[in-house]
């Protein structure tokens, strides 16, 4: 033996030769080499023979001998691939049911992923179109009074909404600042165009720098000068169309607030949907200045959103330390209040900003993360289905694999074959999911305002990511079954006593449990979200909101002067039970007011609570409970001059735990001084996301903007028609607008509703996919045990015992999944609920219902198959042996 | 004529294959060339030429039986095709024509 080894040519060179030599020449040239080697080893010594062999191998390494890298190999590969696909096709068609489950499950998973990624992409794209985004910032402000005024406010206490003076001060004090630009909120504005009245909610005042700071596109007009004069207005395309139809709006006149004529100096494209701040028109800031110039000098009057850009190369870090100095310089002499300034970048403000009083909608980072996780979950569940079904069905392919191996297939080519088969399935799923995306895109638009156009799909970026995604999904779902299948040993397989390995079964069980865990978590999540929303809707708000409509007259002076007469007129309308007037109504906009009230130590203390300006009917109209003192009354003539009502939260803020104690204390607010006459219960004037904050209410006839009317449960349509007639008769120069207060209050939960709907539809999809998989799997495992069932029946087993036998495994898995899923989902839902000040108690019923649903569906799926199997006549299952 | 161009080494290999008739496989060809021409030939050089000639259809080849020597590898026996013979003959005639055209005196010194 050792002699033979010594005689052998050097292995390394032989292997090298075998590697590079052309397959057709390999055998005879190798023979020649060995013959020469052996002869030389005989004639001289082994060493020089080896040396000669090595030399020959190296000299043979030349173009005529080396195998081509591609040509012949490729031909051979292509033929094999053709064969693989042919076989794959046959399998797909042969097992239509399993192929359908596989493809449908994957397609749904991929569709969810695509839709969610469009959603995520949309959320991340907010404001990104501004060219100066990287150096655009916005100013946050907060006034702090009372004992804690020396501590800087928390990030969520800062407001985006602030005074008009800080912007100019920035450009004056900081050389780094390039331009500032202010907007006012788009409160109701009365617009008259060609004798037609419009109540516009989204026209703002804006500085002339707007088109320099932001990259909104002007279609006509000079971006530098469109807004630099008073009485000018820029309209968006759609608003121009609304006012002027197809005429050219440029140079036309629009009347704002009855008597202010504004010339249209520019038409801009509509503000893109992915903007944190949107409006339909901008009236020049100079117009506002002419109306109320003192606002522009006041550091205490709040009505503006201020943005600014830095000069190129300037650094925000150099400004930050100087902010406190700026505030000190302009507001240092304030005795009881301290003014705080903060800045935040516009980039990412939509998602990241926690400041209060945002100019528009804000994104929700956590729902973004939740949806991304759900997308991954769904895809995982679909992949697991795929793995489960493919490994479960591997027995069927065992013979094929055995034969292929005997004929000479290597493991590598078998892996190739199965992978390409799975890729084919994934590819179909991908195509199907694209179709689904097209089909579902209108729903996404409705839910999230994201439209998916063909352009969004048929571009290189999307298709590239899509194909890579498909390949990854194919690999994730296909590689385990492919490697498992290719490992089969032909001798065992072909003998016929082959069983899938124990490890395969364990893995399958683990994957099914994992699927269950994900589905249970999603179901519990859905149940919790709905539970919370119902809780919010049914929560006692502390005021009446049913059958109440609100009509807005926009601070109209003529109405304010005769407010009681108007109230009486409306009350006379049929089906109207009562009427009250106020500046704000629950669930809508309200301002804050710097307020001083005497604290228990007898000193005036300053805070900035919310303020409601109401008439004496307001409290009884909305059924708000008076805890101490009394409400406003027409009998007390001085109530509109020197009386203030506060809510319980405000009483606590000023240090009175017993509401009785604050009655009769002195107050000073917005130019009014007098005594606190009453304390009302905390009613939720804001959404239940937040606790009831401190609130002050005062009787102010000349600040009214809205009528609230209570309807009897009669014919609402005719009542409203009557009201409109009355309105047009009494207030002809204002458009008639109304809304139901419960609708408008519940609108605050719109985004929660949408979240719930999206969440539950994805959860349903996930459950659907998981159970498709479970169904396929049980069908298969039951089929595997047909003979066993047959024999058991022959021996006398009852239907019940067979069903129990078949369901035993599943029950164990379900139980295990529950044990794992409950803490996970408890933690996750707890996190979500923290966003609400009023949380529905976590009820056991959520978990019990989930348990019932999931076991119901799981056993339903299972027993469908097992009962069918158990009912089968054993003769049929046993005869063909 | 140029399409039948044969290199010197190619011509020698073809001739050696012709000499060996049914015994012309790699090592035998090398042995024959070494003994007749006193010329060292490597397997690499020879095999490249053999494959090239086969590709040009001057040669054809077939496997012999496997034996215990040579590590159990079969020999590949080469033989001239009719076309190969024709080309060889043509080359020989060209040479002869050239020789006959050489004047006697050219070799006189």
C-alpha cells in the first residue's frame, strides 16, 4: 500500500490538471501523464518522475487543452434548467390545490409588504421636496409663568404656534440666519368672489419670503414679489379654478372679510400631499399688518408659525447658545413670565416633532414601526407556510430525487432544481401581488391618502427592489426545503421504507407555533385597538354632544352686536330645543390666555390655561356640571365684566384641592379683573388622547363666533333646511355652514380609526395566510395517516377518538403559542395604549375571545380534514396495498 | 493552397501518426518522434497539436480498452482521415516540386 502511494503522481498537480483540463480530453491525457510518470519512476527515481509530471501538467496548461469556462457548460446548464422548469410546471399543475395555497399565501404576503412599503415611503418623504430643507428650521416657543418659570419647558410643551416678533428678531440678531417666513393658521375666512360667498378654512397669511424659503412652485407671478405688497393674494391652482373656473385668475380681485380687496398676483401649484403644512391660498402678511399692526410688535400675542433658513455654510450649533440671550433681551423685563425659544429642523419634523400646536398633521413614528413590523410578520408567515408545505410534501418527491441521484445528479444540481422550482412559484406570487397592488391601490388611497400610479411600479428603482425582494423571499422560503430534499439518500428512498426525518417534523412544529404566536399577537392587538376606540367613543366626556349642530358666523360684528336677538330667532325655528353662543366648542380650536389668579397664599399667580368665551346659556346647554359657585347668569349684569369660571383642573393648578375654596378669589386675564365665581367639572374639551387641561371660561358677548343648537329627534333634513332659510334671511352676507358636534369631536379620532382599520385588515390577512397554511398542512398530514386511521377503525376506534388523536398535536402547539404570545402582546398593546390619557382597562375578555377565535378556526380547519378521514370507509383506505 | 497550410510540427505529428498506424496514442507518438528525430517533445505540445489537427479533421480518434496500467485510464488512438492523407500528399508533392526546381549547381560547393 505504501509502495503504491509512493508510486502515485503528486496529488496536487493531478487535481489541478483534472480541474482545468477539457472534459473530453481528460481521460486519455491523464492516462498518458500517468503512463509517462510510471515509466520514468521505473527507469530513474520517483522524485524526478514527480518533477517531470509536474512540469508536464504545467506545460499542458494552454489554450487548446483548458476547458472553456462557459460555452459547453452553459449549454448543458440551460438544458437542465429547461428540464427543471418542465418538472416544476408539471408539479404545479398536478397539485393545483397546494400550489394555489403556496402562491396565494406568498402573493398576499408580498402585496402587504408592497403596500406597507409605499405607506412608509410616503411618510418618510414628507417635506423632502424643499430644496433648502437642510437649512430650514422652525422656531418653537413657550411662555412659562408661576413658580416653575425658571425651569425650561419639556420638549412637548413647546409650541410651534408663536408670536410675530421672534422671526424678525432672529434675522436681526443672528448673522447666520438668511430669511424668515411666517404663516398664520388658516382659520375661517370669509371670501367673496364675483358675489359668491365662500367660508374658507385654509387660506393663510404669509410673508413675502415664502417662495424663497420653501420650494412651492409658482405657475405664474414673480416669486420674489408676489406677496410683498398689502392686499395681494396667491391662489393654488385648484382654488383659482374654484373661484374663476377656466378664466385666468391673475389680476382678478378677491374680497376678504367683507371689505378687504386683494389682487391675485400669483397662481401656485397645489401644495403636495406630502407636506406637513398645507393651504389653499396665501394673503400677503402686509394685509394682516394693516388690519392689526400692534400684533407685529407684541412679544406676547400668539398667532404665527415661524420658519427660517440659515445661510449656506452657517451652523445651527452657533445659534443655539444665543437663544436664551435673545429672549432675555426682548422679554427680560417681564416680571412673572419667562419666554423660552427653541428651534427644530424642518427635516423630519413631520415624524419627529413632539411640540404642541402643530400647523398641520403630524406623522406617527410608532404606527410606522408597527406597520413595518406587521409587513415583515405577514411575509414571514407566508414564507413559513411555504416551508411547511414543501417539507411536508417532500415524501412525494422522494422517489424522484432517488432516481435523479442514481442516474447521477449531484446534490448541487438537485438544490438547483428545487430552488428554481420555488423561484418559479415565488415569481408567480410576485406577478399576482403586483396585480393585487393595482387592484388594492384605491383602498390605500382612501385610507392613507397615498396613490400608487403605474409610474410608481414601472420604474427601475421599484422593479429592482421588487426583483431583489422576490429573490430573497425565494431564498428564504425555498432554501431549507431545497437542501432538505436534496439530502435524501437514494438507497433508503428507493427501498420504500422511507420516512421524513424527525428533525423535519420538529422544525415544522416550531414554525407552525411561531405562526400561531404571530397571529395570536395580531388578533389581540386588533381586539385591543377596537376595545380602546369603543372605550373612547363611549367615555363620559362631561358634556352633552348628541343632536347638537354648530353654525359658524366667523366673528361677524353685526351678529355679535345683537347676539341675543339672533339666538331667539333661531330658537323659534321648529324642532330647535335650545341655542347658545360661544367662541369655541368642544373638539375644536381654542386659544390660551395668560391668566393671573390669587393662589391660597393670597398672591396673584400667572399661568396660561385654555380659554372659552361663552354666553350664560353655554353650561346648561352642554349640560356641564357646576361643582362650586354658580354659572354665568343674565341676572348678574357684571358677569360679562368681572366674573370668571374655571374648571377643576385649573383650580388644582392654582393650588385649590377643594373647588369651593377658589370661589371669590381675584383674577386678572386679558384686560379683565374681578372674582372667580364658579368651578365646573372637568369636561373633555379636547380628545381623550390628553387629560383635561386647565380651562377658564368667561362671558364675552363680543367674542362669539358660533351658535350651538340642540335639535329634537324630528326630521333633521327639514330642520336644517329651515335653519338655512332663517340664516339667509338674518345673515345674508355669510355662507350657511354647519356641522354636528359629535361628528366633529369624533373626527379627532380619525387617524386612530384609520390605524385600527389598517391594523385589522392586515391582521385578517395574516390570519388568512396562516390558516391557508394550516389547512394545507393538516390536509397533507391527515392524508399521510389514512392507512393508520383505516386500521384503527377496523380495530374498533370511534369517530371521536380518531378526531381527538388527530387534534392532539395541534392542541399542544396552540397551548404553547398562547403561553408565548400573551406576554408579548400584553407588552406591545400596553406600549400603544400609553399614547392615550384615558385607557380602556385591559380586559380578560380580549384574551379569552382571541383564544376562542384562534382555537375555533384552528380546530375547524383541522377537524374538517380529520372528520373526513375518520368517516372514510376503511375498505377504501386499506384495499390498495 | 494556403488553406492547407501545415506547420512543420504538425506535419511531423501527422507523419508519425501515419507511421504508427493503429498504435498511435499520446506516449507512443512521443516515443516514436524521440527515437526517429532525436527530438524532445512534451505532452503539452503534442496534445495541443493533436487536438488542433483533429479539429481540422486531418485526424480522427477513438478510445481503446481500459487496462490496469495508466491508472485505469483508456488510451486515445489517433488515425489519419482521408482528408489528412490528401493534405499530407499535397504537402509532399509541393516539396518535391520545389526540390526538383532547385538547379544542380546550388549544392555544388
